[in-house]
C-alpha cells in the first residue's frame, strides 16, 4: 500500500505544482490546443503502462514516472475545461450539468468495470482501454467547432495576473475569492468522510456493513446525476447554490446521530444533489462573469487549492478512520 500511496502522491503533487502554469498556457496558447496535447500525452503514458503490464510486472520506477507525466498532463488539461464550455455550448449551465452527469457516471461505473476487466483479462487491458478513451477525447476536442474565437491574451500573462484579474481591482468580482479561498480548505474535512462513514456504518450495521458501504456512495452519485439534470435557472445562482449547500450537512449529520439505513440514504441523496447543484451554479457563474482572457487561470487557482485540500484530507483519512473504528477492527 505504501507503493500505491507514493504513486498517487507523485500524481497529485505534480498536478498541484503545475496546474497554475496550465491555466497560463491555456490562456496563452488556447485551451483546445492544450487539452488535445494533454490527452495525447496520456495516450502515451497509459499505452506504455499497458505494454509493460502485458509484458509482465512493470518496474516501480516506471509506475512513478508515468504517474508524474500523467499528473502534469492533467494539470495542462483541466484548467481549459472551464474555458472551453462557453466556446462550444450555447447554454453553459446545461453543458455544466451534462459534465456533472458524465463525471458521476464515470466515477460510478469506471472502478466497477476496471475491476471486472482485471478479473477477466489483465491490468494491461484496462490501461489499453484507458489509452483509447484519451485518444477519443483528443479527437472529440480537436474536431468540435467553437462558437467564437477567443480574444488575444494581453501582454501581462504571468500566474499572478489571474489573482489580480479575478478581483479586478473592484468589488465586482470579490465574490470569486470569497468562494475560492474557503474552497481551498474544503477538501481537508470532506475527503475523510467516505472511509470514516464506512467505518461508522460498519460498526452499526454489522454483517450488512459491506453492502451499505457500497450503496451510500452510489446513492450520492445518483443524486449528483439527478441534480445535474435539473434546469433550474435562479436569478442569483451563487446565492441559490449556497443555500442548497446547507443540505450537504445531512450526510455526516445522519451518520453522527446514528440514523438507520433509510434516513442515511435520504441524507446522502439530498447532500449529493446539493453539492451537484452548487457546482453547476458556481461553474456557470465563473464562466459568464470572468474575462475570457483570464478564465483558465482563475479556474487553475481553484483547482490547485481544492486538490491540495483533498490531498491533505486523504492523508488524514487513515488516522480519522482508525480513531472512529471500533476496537478490534
């Protein structure tokens, strides 16, 4: 497990170190170009690992190096997603909701399908299929026509420009930093919730614990899917999303007070739906109120902070689960 943790740590660390530069490059050279290039790099990394697994057991140094390259590619890819949505979709909110649905389905079905393929075939097959998906993604981004051409990036293109442009030197966009800065620490308490919730429910439900531990995350993904498909268009989207986020307290509260399975399921459905609704409102607000020439950099700041918080939360997940688990488990 220490080897797996190191590989994941290298991936996350590389991403956090480079994502701000990914935002700068996306604004400077174009988000589409950066995203297609990042997908092609991941075709290479996953393809190399597929060949290595087909040949036998890959050396550890290869796993670490490919994780670093893949993390760098993701850092170049993700900042551009936010900026590309207004260029390829006439209705950004609907497009963001569709992205949330796709993300939920990927997180729900991807691990299950990968496990099935490994059991039936081999890890090399999984990596080969993964490489193929990135090739399809590159083709899709390459051939998708944009609705409008971006304005040229101004001469001031450094990373610091994103912070200045997000605040804009006026109160008009201080709402961005009012959300981004607290969001940097949001991942710290949220990341341990899944293993901690599983430990607590396992103690309470006994023999049915393993089944319930699988059901709760799936119900949460189902809530994200349902919330993502809503076509609610509030006059003040951020305010509506912030109010909805109050429901995100239901999953941990339902576990903390010792609720039964029906209440736990309802709490996770409502909490997942609230998170999905907020994320769609936030992404749409940023896309429609940020100058196009700095949109990718502003997105990169949010990504860097949130992923850093999640990484810290994952480190704390083990101790938190140990403290919450019953003696002898």
